C-alpha cells in the first residue's frame, strides 16, 4: 500500500467515524524533514568504524546449501 492509498483509506475511515481528516501526504512537515533526511546518510557514514564499509548483506554462497 502506498502513501496515497493509505491516505484515502484514513480519510474514508475518518468520514465514517465523524473524526477530522488526516493531513494530506507531503504537507507542511515535508520541507522541515528534508534537511534531516539528507543528513542521515552522512551520520551513518561517520558512525561506521574506520576500515569497514558498513553492514554487508549475506553472501549467496552461504544461503544456498548443497547436499
């Protein structure tokens, strides 16, 4: 379910229950969150110890078992 579908479902439920509608996706909070979201990858990169590139996914040779 994407953001638009969730918003439409929440709006429908609010109409059925007589409660206020939820805020539209991409509303006033988006511009204030954008700098934070841009800074997160840089913070993660600084948190990685020297000599490591961060978490690595498991290799395919470990996940396939030959019997």
